[in-house]
């Protein structure tokens, strides 16, 4: 994730300028709302957050701005288990993987150096020049796995 507000603003301005685009007030507000969001919002969740600040901004504008953030390398998109596309701030210096709860939808980021080394070793053994990878583990989070059988289902969370 960009270190500070100045970091993402500067990188976004550079990207937009290189593509003959401007950092409009709407784009800035949407990017600001995105970088202030913890977790992995989908388009609807970010749109609701933006609408609280600026009711005049449409969902299409939010979507187009998210595409610009992804294209600029400031954000990454993922579809966990075929659900709605979720977005997160890109962090070029820190790789992480995800655990997705199939009950409540929570997403937990993790990094394990032993797993990373093992993946590199497997790729090397097969003569595969790995450029990147992503790992997604699906199952029940601690809260859902500890829930009593027959108790009401927790609300779907988006993280």
C-alpha cells in the first residue's frame, strides 16, 4: 500500500498525466475513500462509502476510477470463489495470501515465509520461472468454526 496520502496522490497524478487524464475532484474523493478503507471492498461497498461523502457521484464513476487505480498499479482486484470482485491497495514491497471464510465471507491476509520458499522450490524443480502467484485458502474462520451448531448464521461480512 502507498505509504502516505502524498504517495498515492503523486503516483496517481503521474499515471493520469501520462495517459492525458486529470485528477478530478471526483477521482480524488473516490481514491481517498478507497485508500482509507480497510480490507477488500467490492464496488458496491466503496460506492456506498463514497455516496456518504458525495451523493452526486455515480456508481459508474466509482467503477471507472477503481479501474484507473488498478491500471496504475495502485490497487489490485481479486475474485474470491467467484464472488463479486474485491479490491485492495497494492503493496509492491509486501506479498500476502488470503484465507476466505465460506460462511461469513471474511478475508484474512497472511504471509508465511516457509510456504513462499516451498512454492519457489516446487517451481524450480519443475523448471518453471515463476513471476508471481497467489494463494487463496477457503474454509471457516475461527468465529464461524466455533459457533454452536444450529445457531443463527452470522451476517455476510466483506473484508
